[in-house]
C-alpha cells in the first residue's frame, strides 16, 4: 500500500508535488486537478519501469484517480521503482469536497 495524502494536506503543499492523474482520457471530462499531468495507470507504470520519467526522480509525486484504487497502485509501483510517491486519499472526488 502506498502512502496517502489528504486533499487538505495536498492543497497546502501543492507546489512541492508533481501531481499525476492516472485516470483514462474519458474520465477527465469530470474535471482534473489544475496543473496535474495526465498519465494513465498503465503508461505511468511502463514509463517508470522503462526509465522514461527520470526527470521526476528527484521530485515528490502524488498520484490520483477516480476513487483512489488506481492512484494507490500507481504510487506503489512508482515507489518500487525508487520514486518518492504518495496517492491522494479518496481520489479526485476528495479534491472537490
């Protein structure tokens, strides 16, 4: 299980994180966190394993999805590859509360 961050804590530290939205493209119609990068779950995992996001290696990463499930998987896989990654507790809906 990946470490989690609350929406409140992420809001107060947003400038410290690269925020990655791991939802699929059609899910973005409901909105997204401003300035987040869109990188669907499978792509995020492949990019980490193939060393294609090394420019993010020295940054804090926060992943999120629609419910928290895929965001957790993404953060866990990124952490296994040596990234400093957490996930947004509750996913995108928690950001809008």
